[in-house]
C-alpha cells in the first residue's frame, strides 16, 4: 500500500515555524523518518492548475485545467472546468489494473470515470465549486453520513466577511481533519486498498481566510474574536497534524507514505479584480469616465457576501455554477472587444479575442503580438496609492507554457507586486487614470505563492529513488504508479520510490 496525505496549500513558512515550536509532532516524526523535497510544478502563474497535475501526473500545458471557470473559445463564454476534457487521475490508472483506491476530498477534482474502491468528496466540508458532495459508490457517502453526519457547508463567498462568520468557519475547519480521519478509520476497517489518498483541504481555506485579519473592519472585531481568529490558522494546521497521527496508526506495516502540498500560501497580493478596469483603460487609450470593473466584481462589490451566500445556498449546485459562469464575463460587446480579463482570483489573466480561435474573434492573428505588447506596456504604468508599481511582470503564456492543451490557457498572465493588496482602494496610471476597487475583492487575506510545493517521502516497503533531477509535482503520481504497479505510460514524472 501507498498513502498520500495532502496537507493542502500549506505555507512553508508556517509549517517550519510550527515544526520548530514542536506544534506539529506527527509531521516532525515523518520528516525524521523520511526525506523532505521541494516539488516544482513549472506553473508559477497557474496555482489552481497544480491540483490536476498532482492527481493526474500530467503537466499543466498538457491538461489545461487551471481555474474553476475557464474560457470556452468556440462558445464565447466561460464554463465550469468540469465541462472540459481532462486526463485520468492516478486512481483511474490503478483501476485499470484492478487496484483499489480510498480517496477522501480530492480538491478541485471530479468523480472518476472508472472507479475501483471508495471515493468521498465534500466530506470534511462542502464547497460546491472545489469540494462538491459526491461519492463512488453512492452508498459509501450515504452510509458515512448516517454515522457521522454530512460535511458542513463552507463554500467560499468572495467579499468582506464578518468576525462572526469567520469564527464559525474556523470551528468547521478545525473539525474537518478529524472527519477525514473518521472516514479513513471506517473505510479501512471494511476493505482493502492499494492507494489511500486523503486531502486535508481545511488547511487550504484557512490560509485564504486566516492569514491575517486585514480583510475585517477593525471596528467590528472585539478582543475575544480577535484572540480566536489570530491563532485560527495554526489551530487548523495542528488539527491536520492530529488527524495525520490518527491515520498513521491505521496504516499497515510497510506502507509507503507521501505527505504533500502542491502549492504554497502567503499574504494576498492579488489585484485581479482590478484587472478588467485596468485593461479597459489601456485598450481605450486613456482614462475612462466610468469604472469598468468586470460584471461579477461589480456584483460582489454591491451585494454583501452574506446575502450572496444565502442566495447561493438556496440554489441547486448546477444552477449556481451555471449562473456564476454566465456572470463572469457578462455584458461584454464582443464585436468591439480586442481582449478581455479572464476569470481569476490570484494572478491576472488576459485573453485576446482572436479571429479564427474565438467564435466571435475580431483580432487578426498577425496583430496579436503587437496587441499583447500594447497591453503589457499599458498595465506596467499602473501604481498603487504609494506610487510603487502594481504589476511586477506580464508573461507571454505561449512562450512559457507549451503542450497539447496550452490553447486553453490565457494569452497573458499578470504577476502582481509582492505587497499586500487586501486593503488597496485602487490603482492609478499617469496615462490611463484611476481604477477604483469595487467592494472588498475576494475578501481573502492569504493567497497562493508561485511554486512552494513540497513533500515528505517516507519509504515503507520501498526505498528512496533519486529522480536524477529536482523533484517535480508530477513525480507524486509517477511514484504511486511505480509502487502500486499501475501503468505510467505517457506520464512525465519520475518515481521517488522503488519497490523492493
């Protein structure tokens, strides 16, 4: 057996600080027994793309799944990512060989087409976008819910939260890792598995919401709530560590083990909500009379997060996801639009409305390079209120990412300044004028870092194998295939373990 415990989107800095303080004893014991490696993903501009690279073992440009809502060029609209074809997850490769998997809460994944074993999603908590509730077989989730109750609702709603909402979220996230351990104990007692893959997504959401308290109105924050929320991130990480300790006691002797985080977390520097207005000003060639924030960001700024959350909970999942997809780029006049801001919440993305590629494209392919340069140069003129640059760099995606699904990616990726952006009121360009923020943007105080993936690899029956190059995120799936005996044909990764 091989087990993968996904300590999801854990900050390297916070993990190291807690390890040094003796606050993560289970992880510390594994680090002593195994080898800790950095996992390069090669997708510094597409944090969400790391998850499917982790599960499938396929590099980003060859699977093209990089955000929950992506552009469908032939339909001229955004669609939920599950509408796009994707390579099989590693557990589907195992199923082809009759090998069985226990997977709980695979983050931003999808139900397997070929399932062998037990799969439960939306268990620690439910987020209809990244952790929808499903199980294979269906009776597995039903039986667990009858015993432990269903995973609580914790769908992230962009906008300014209240202290009360965050305290309630903190309690759910601290409880979530224990629910993962409960499910693992129950299912491991009933059946045999070749792969155990357990995802602790509570660490991920906690990093977004509890990195600091800058997204809160300080006038609404009393001393009691402040004390609870200031330690919430470490409380969640400690809860993950306790759950890991419980799971280690359940695994058989000789089980190989990988603890991994595919991406990192740090302070939120994103200005992605400002990009639609910045881009509109650049394309217009000068200041605009009205703020041109994207439709979905205007809605988020105008309607409180609590109200939008209540409305969302009243809608069926499919209806809510369809509505969000339509709102992302609503109101754009495609006949006059040369480029548009692709949905994003971390880096900024720009897609050219290219003739022959987009259904309603108007930009001649021969003009694409000059348009991209015009946009990149224009965005570089924007500064924060203190006069420092808002944009660190604009990446030509086609130059950096090559693969069979690279056409799904945006044309430009905007890398923001590394300064915190939670309280930013807007940005300014001496040429293009002011672009004001509508509302509180995502309301996140933390966001993903470029790269910062890591793993602790602990051999059980296998032995360490040096990949012969710096370790990569896709090596995790390759390692699972090597240890379990599944077909790894076409996977670019190198195993980090050799079966003995």
